[in-house]
């Protein structure tokens, strides 16, 4: 169970309560420093959600009406929702066999209106960040990383979210770094961007009585910063435990090819396995079979963003993004979290194996 061991959190809340500093303040700053050190970024600020971190990042780069942002449709709603929230237009490109933005398709999507590339660390894996950053530099574009599922992950030793200009993270309960409700984080190495984002997050305030520009309230709460600070201490362990489970599941499922297709796991990529997703043949029937056998399987997500009702005016149709659509029809998310046992993994492999051999 999450937070089975919450004594430390309660103890730190008892430190906070008498101070009555329930917005920003030293507990938030302490976590911002700890998270910056953890990911290896110069500057971090806490936000109230990952969605707000994405909106704040796009705002900070001056992105707005008429601008195009190259991103993916194989992600959670918020990636695209944030782009639309600042008045810009999402331009979706297809994914590769690891469900990540296909860097080979970026250049063909660039127009005179393109301002930024917004890759997603989908499921906690990483797209080819070095290549994406190099392409952005070549074309004078900014890179905002949706690393909402990324804390604990890296590419060639560089933490997810620290490759581009700005990294965005969520601390929703389903993410590897989570709080007891909503929370988010944003990182950058650029002091000017940091200073602007810090002000915008807090109404554009320079002091209690003055604002420099119009901002909003996107603040991380100190109560949650304390939770995040405690959970941060276990993120590496959690990711390592999930990786061990994934290693066993991958090995078992690879034997079922072509019924099950396990993605490649390139060396030097550390994935958080926020979601453990495998493509399966005959998905609908397998899902019912898993459910009947007490296995909690899910689909993230059956309808990719470009085929959502919200995307109608963007002009995509079925066939626009073949790999994204094929994966949306075939992927199942299986439990691989740190609380499952070897026996449960064996059971899961047995149930799936029998489904295809009977
Ligand atoms: C969770 C998530 C978000 C949104 O984060 P919230 O904190 O729930 O607002 C955005 N993008 C991705 C890829 C996510 O997984």
C-alpha cells in the first residue's frame, strides 16, 4: 500500500503546522532544492499539478495563439490540453515501436509557425532525447519535456526532463514520485526562464503589494511538498524494484511472440515503468480473460488524442498516425509495480500463456 509507512510525513507535518505557513515557504523550497539535486537541474519550482507545469513552461517560452507545437497523440490528455490552453496548436506525429515520439518524423512536421517540440516520456520511458534536442537546435526550436511519469528515469545518465529547455513533472498518485493528491514540478537551467516562471506561478508578484505582470496561482502546497520530500527518498528503490519485475515479465512474454510484442529496452535508458505496456493479439478477449482470473489489467488509452472529439477541428482521421492507432488497439498495461510478488508474476505469465496456447 502507498504510504503504509507515513510516520515521517506526520512528524514533518507537525513541524509545519505551528508555523502556519501553508502557502510556499521553507518546506516547498527545501523540496525544490532536493528535487533539483535529484534530477541534476539548476532550478526547480513546485506547481500544483503536472498540467500546470506544462502550461507554465509553454507560457514562459512565449508560446501562444498561432504557434504550432510538435507532439504525440499517444499520451495523457494533459499534454495536448496544455498546448491548447495557451492558445497554440498541437501537431501530432507518430510514435516508434517503444511507444515514444519518432524523431525521424519531426523535420517533416516543421512549418514557419512551429515554436517548440514537446516530447513525452510516455509510460516513464524516454524518446530519443539527444536526437530531438539536436533537431530542435538545428531549426531554432524550443524543447519542453513532458516528463510527468519521468522522475527516476534517464537517458545516457541524464535525467528525464533535463534534456530540453524546460522539464515538467507530475506528482499525481499514479506517478513514481507522488503526493497525497495533486502536485507538480518544473525544471530549467535557464535563470531568466526560472525567474519568470517563479513569478508567474505566484500572480506575477514581486512582493506582497506589487505585481510585475499578470500571473496566476499554480503553487505547490507545503503539506504536499513534505510528502514529496519523503517519497523522493524511495524513488530510485521503487524504479529498481519495478525494473526487476519488468525483466521477468519481458522474458516470459517474449516467448509468446507474435501474440505478445515486447518493446526493445535500449541500454543506457532507465525507464520508470510508471506503466508497463505490452502489445497483445486479440486484446478485448485477453482483457476479459485477465479480469476473470483476477488480474488488474488496463488500457492507456483506447482512443489516442488525435481521434478524440476534442481534436475534431485539428483535421486528423483514422489512418493519420498508423503506429499510434495500432498500439492503441493492442496495448495492455499490466501490473509491474513494486508491491507485486514473484508468485504473482508467475501466475500472470501462466494465465496469459494459457490464453494463447489453448
Ligand atoms: C499525469 C500526466 C500528466 C498530468 O499531470 P497532472 O499532475 O495529473 O496534472 C501529463 N502528462 C502525462 C504524460 C502524464 O502522465
